[in-house]
């Protein structure tokens, strides 16, 4: 990914920013092995939250992009050179000592062996079982997101036809697909219910997750894993829907 793409890892202004409290910009690395394990580092003595575990990274300087800062930090802190890196999640978090804008990048290829060049401890962890503590509180949503599969399929039977789609879905599930969105905006409700139920049945044979686009009630009725909502639907909500995702 280019630095121009990395710089698009910027959400709209937060309430804190609108009130003039400009967050400190920080780039963080989710360094991933092929088996899904990721690297956490323990903050060394002398830094705020010393002893806490976090994703490696550091402050973005005025002249740097998020990606450029992260490449520098990984070389300085861990002695590795990031070779394949792309922006992933961004969140603003208020600590007692500072408000930070954390731009997380996934690092899937690097050269060198990570080691603590600032005497920090390192540990490879998995989303299913993190056995180091305490963790920086801003990392919670990232750990949850890491439990989702990296590939997300979206239905399109208007183009493929139902029979062709279901055949392709079965093949994809056999090949490791584990997250599907049922997105058929123009399908009649009764037909959509039948189709979504069929997708969920197929997915359950492979322990795959299914999200339903735009219909919370249908997702709940069918026992789907969650919903995918538009920004307009999200703004209209008064509370989080009673679904897992």
C-alpha cells in the first residue's frame, strides 16, 4: 500500500476534536503470522502505563504519514523492516494523560526477527486466548476485530442466480471462507428469508459466520451472527442491536 492510501485511515472529526482537544496521532502495528498469531509488546519502565501490553508503534511526527511513522517505529523498536503493510482500523481514545488517535495497520510480511530494542518484552498471542496482562484499554476493540476472519464474502444472486451462488458458496466454504454477508436489497422479504436461511444452514456446517444486510429483525429471527447496517440506520439507532456482531 502507498502512503497516500495509509493517510486515508482517518475517520470524521470526533466530538473531542470539534471541541478543540486535538488528539495525539499514533500509528500501531498488528503484526500477523500466517497462523493468525499477533505480536504484543510490554511498555518499558519510564513510560506512561509501564508494564501494560500493547500493539507496537509510536507517535506520528509532523512530517510523516501513519505508514511511514510505523515503518520507522518498527525498525527502531523491534529491529524489523515492514514489507507488506496496510491500514486497518482507527479509533480515538481518551487516556488520563492524553487523547490519542490510534491508526492500526496490519503488517503481514516483514524481514528480520522482532526483538525488544528498548528492553521491552514481546509475546505472540492469539485472539482466542490472550495470556498476558494487563492490556492497554484502547486495544479491546482491536482484539475483538482480530477474532473475525480476514476474508468477507458478499452475496450477489442477482448476477449469479441462486443455484450458481449456492454452488460457489459451498466451494468457498470448503476452501476456508468463514464470513458471509447476505446482501440482496431488492429481493422480496419471503424470498430473502428463505435464501438467508439456506446460507446460514450451509455456513453452520463449516462454523462460518453470517451477517444479514440491513434487517435486524430478520437476523434475529434466523439466528444470524449479526447485521451490516448503513450509516443512516446506525444514526437512527438508540441502542446496540441484540446480535453478536
